[in-house]
C-alpha cells in the first residue's frame, strides 16, 4: 500500500496519530 518503506515503529506512530484524530472527531474504532 506504499508503506513498505516504513518501519514498524513508523507504522505504529501513524496509526496512533490516526486514532487520536478519529477520537478528536468523536469517532472510535472497536
């Protein structure tokens, strides 16, 4: 998906950032 060059840490950081944004918007993923 174009993230092959990213490390696991980078991927985790991106997902965590995305979760923070979703939470800020009032959206939560179960």
